[in-house]
């Protein structure tokens, strides 16, 4: 494997895979296998006891999946990564690993609705206490934290409000309370923001979105930031004390900066089983090579569209971190590189009826719940992606009846704006 590669695009193209030494194949093979042949009974035992690195069973690890995991860990400035079957599976398995009955989680109220319902509908049934707060306000977060808090969950950019999280302040609160800061970086991707570099301990992605870029796979990934000193923390015995399931291995000692990722794979992925398929990993690995180019174009198009929407009389307000009018524009300039992403939220003055008429009048845009595709898409969050939230929860999340979320694609920006112009004029 090539070493000491510095540029983001260079690492995106060369990390994770170089060639197959047995055949010379330059392309990444798709390893469609369930199991792996061991050289001896002793080798099998060493692999199962985590004394040796290697592959045991494709639910736990696969060479094609490993290539994707290695490149995304590198690009996110992390130590290791674990790929999963979806973004929801990533959060489910991560939280299952670090949370138990009577533990406490602090989560931002403006995060993706599926993250909120996973916590409130599933983990709360298992005895995990959940506090939903405004993570834009570090003081409110600090008040919500307790000695039982295991993690603080936020998004780099909120879905769909597009607020920008104060990563450094949240990281300090988590660190002072021996909690983990978990950041969903789906909307920005590592091409634009690396939360670990601002203090995050764990980064999560729905790989379905910008990492894929073409809406052709479902996947997720958890990146271990490798920056937790487990030995100095008293409230994480699962990492600092012997693990019976693996004959007394102490994960913090045996795996160091990769302790969380290794235990996530060896325990949560093993037991819950939400693994990524090799073919999906292959498509993701190919897409990562163009991530930087795609995110720059998404950002350029989105900024032009946001400025266009600001001038329309049908629009009450526009939220895009690249606009000077955005309340977190200064924060975005600090955290983001080479653009502000491809997502825009705006509110129509006519409310829900105007929103529906606008969506039904679009031609180039597709009404789709996914985001991060090369093609432009639009959705009405209050009636779709966040429809399981109560009226009070919608209001707290800043989701109004007239709110429309746009995922700006890679088309010629003139065509994108023409389509929006026609749809707005039809209201």
C-alpha cells in the first residue's frame, strides 16, 4: 500500500487498495464469499481470539468491504472504520455497543428524524434515557449532561434545517464528562468537513448519500476517531477490563486507537449482523475516487441556487450555510473546506399547499426522500422524512409546513434554476 499520501483526492484514489499481488489485478475484486479457508486449526483459533488480523466470516469482515473501510477512515482522519448495511444500522450497532439500561444519551433535536425515532422508539424501551436538546446551544447541552451520559449526538449540518453544529464546544463538553461526541457527517462528507479534526470521537455516515453519489446502494459506516484515552476514563469498563467473550482480551490495551472500531466489529456487528455487502462496498470504493470533484460541483450549484431563492417573493426564508445571511455562516467558514455542501432548505410563504404545488410542478427535480445523488431532488420533510414527529417536535426542529428540502445535483446550474423558476411561478 502506498504511504505518506497527503492530498485528499490522492488519498481517495489510492487508499484502501493498490493491486492484487497474486494476479496483478489493478481493479478491486468483489469477494463474493461467506467464509474463508484457514491454513490450520491453530490459525483459525488465533483469528477467532482476535490475536491475528484476518477474515473469518463475511458478516464480520470482507476484503472488498475492508478496502472501503480503509479509505473512508483515512479521509475522515480516523483510525479505523466499520461498514454497515445502512446508516440506521450504523447508529443502531454503535449505540447497542456503548449504551445499556439506565444509561443516558443527549441528541440534537434538529437531527434526522430516523435518528430521533431510533432513540425514542427503540432504545428508550430498553431503558436508555434520551434528552433531546438544541445542540446549537452548548450551554443547553451542558445542562442536559449527567454522570450517566454516554454520548452526545449531533450532525455536522442538521437535517433538514441546515444548522451548523458548534463542534469544538460540544467536544469539550463530551470530554469533560467522559462522554463520546458522535457526529453524523452525511450531509458534508469528509471532502468538506472532517469532524474528528474538531474533536469528534466517532463519525457516522449514511453511505447511501454523497459517499455513493448515485443513489444506487444502501450502506452506512462508523469511523473511530482514535482519539479517546480509554485508560483515563472510569465510566468505560467495557474497553478497559477483560472481555469474557474473547478470553479476557482488554480492548483498550490490545487495540489502542482502534479499540472502539474493533469492539464494534467483534461484538455488535457479529451479534446484530447489519453488515455491508461486498458489491455495495465495491460501488462505494469506486465512487469515493470522485468525491472531492463531486462535492465541489454540488457546492457551487447549491450556492447559486440559494442566492436565486433569496430573491424570490414566494420564498419566506432560505437556509444554506454558504449564504452570508445564514446564522452559522461564520461557523461554516471555519469548519468547511472548498464549499458548503449541496443541501438547501427554504420555506414557501403559502404553507403546505404551496409546498405540494411547488413539488408537483417540478420537472428536472425528482420527488425523492434520498439526498446526495448526482441528480437534483426535492422533498417536503413535514409530510415525509419527519412525519413521525409530533407537531411540537416539528416546531422545535424548525420544520414548518412550507419547508422544502432540496438536494442540488450535478446538472448545469442554469437548468436547475430554470426548473425552480417555473415551479415557483406556478404557485
